C-alpha cells in the first residue's frame, strides 16, 4: 500500500481544517474519545454543530481565533491507500509554514470559498505549490451550500482560476465542488449537486497516480551514514561495511555499476540491505544500506550514482529562495551554512537578482534584500562542491536549506534553478 502526502492551502477561513476534520470523521479515522472531546468543546463554545476543525487546530491560540497557525500533520488510511495530511495556515505572515508543509507533498488541495471566489491568498498558495513542484493540484470550491450549490458559481470560479493557472506550471489540475461542513463530495458523491459528474475528493485522493512522479531515471543515493558494526558478537559482521541513506532517485539493484562522488571511482553493488533483510531493488523514497564489491573511502555527504548519469558537481548555484527568518535578512555578501541532501558546507550570497511578488508574479529587480516570507532569485557560492540537479528534475537533490551560523536556526529554503562547476 503506497502513501500519499498532501497539503491543504488557501485563504483564511476557506475551511481547510474543517475539510480535514470531515475526511477524518467520514473515513472513521478518529477515536470515540477524540470525537467526544470535540463535541464537548463545540458545545462549550456555543456552536450548534460539531466543529470538526478542532480535530486539527490543536493550539490554544488557534482555537481561540478560529484559525490555523502552525502546520498540523494528521494520518489516516483507507483500504486503498495511506495518507499523511499537512494542514497549512492561510495567513500571509505564515507563508513559511505553508512552504514547509507543501515542500514534501505529492498533492495540494487549494480551498476557495464559493462566496468570495479566487482571492489574493488563493493565488499566492497556487503559485507556491507550483514553485515547489507539487505534481498534482486540486482546487476544492468549498461552502457550496452557502451559494445554493450553484453550478453557475462553480463555473465562474473554474474559469477565473484556469485563466490564472495558465501562467503557472501546473501539470495536473482538478476542480471539485464541496461542502466540508455537510460532507458534500468529500467522501461520497453529493445528491445536492447532480450537475457535477466527477469523483468525490476522497475517491480522487485514493486513485490519483503518483508512482511516476518520482524520478526513477537518475540514480541518486546521498550517503547518510557508514555502518561498521565492529563490536558485533556475530563474526559475520566483523567485516561488514554498508552505506546507509535514502534513495533520492532512480532504481538500484545488486550487480549495478555505480560511481562514487567526489572520487569518481567505480564499483558494483553487491547487496542492498534493509531492516527487514536484503531486497532485490531499491527506489525512492526507500531507506536502505548499500554494500559495494570494493572498499572505497566513502563518508557522509558523498553521492553514489551511475557512471553515465551523474549530477552536476557545482560550487556556483542559481536558486529561488523562500526566506523564513524574522530577525535577519538575506542580502548580498551574507554568509550562511547550506545543507544539501546529507552534505553541509558554507555559502556566500553573491547576488540577489530580483524579489518576486507572489501575488502579481512581478519581478522587483531593485530589491536590496529578502525579508520574512519573501521569495527571490539569488546566486550562491559554496565552499565545497555539491552534487546537485535542477529542482524541476529532482526535488531532493535540487533543494537545500540555509542555516544561520550564529543561531543554528533555519532561515531559508532554496530550489536550485541552475548549477555551474567549480
């Protein structure tokens, strides 16, 4: 059974938390005591119905204000698929939280209030999901009950958003009219909207094809840890040398010829081990241990790939950066720690080319710095070579984070657009 990671996004009060609560409730993924607690809290707050948004809005400030502040993760499963949900906030000052939740998502659900239509925040989140290369996009037109389940209103929003999405790189876009509060088209088809001929939201989530979204062509294996159990009591492990990590791309099999970067030495895979024993092949996002036929000096941060299909070995990076720090700004000549796959180096910001207005997609080439929640294109110089791909080709080897050297806090997330050699 595969796992679908999806994020919810949209403007404030579009019903993101209520939708997730409805999915959990109607798919019977919550316990009786959780439901009783939500019903009790709903009564105490004077609402006439069970407020399902309380299932995800757990912070006291969130419940008091009726908004989402931090990313909330929830898990549920159906007989067809397992799901990991990231409930992301809608307010502009929490854009960094939304980027965090969507960065690992296979699919994003953007909610739109049927009464208000496509708002500035809806456009912002749609742009961010495409910038983060989320492969599947669902536009859920919520609160259809408040517009009398109007087909005309749904078609207006469909046309308006389609026109905006034509400027974006959205490969798979689906529109679904729903009412999260009443459950229309969430888990089962709604009788209130006979004009809608598509599937319900859960049916779409269960059947959307994600197997081909991952890069299965370019073999990329960043080494995370070298396993040498020399103190093991079993003599068979005294000479064991394995290289552990998560497969970032491609398919690996015993007997495959591979090359080690940065040395350039070639060897073959002798076996692929996991916690449950040896496997015949490894593919993203499996975490495995590779054993090689030859002893090569390999350490954390190195890369194993194919001899004829190697990533760029680069120290000059062009990247789109989303700035997440409140106290410090990104400006030319700034220095940070860069973490890329399992490799850590120091980076210098050589230039800020432009700041991007995520509402109008306008490029401000006069910008001097990037502040909190702002996005721009920068040039970086790195102290040691990184093994990178363009973010559009591989989200794992094309993404990185920037860390403040003084506080050790994450201050930015980057997506590589172009890489140049040493």
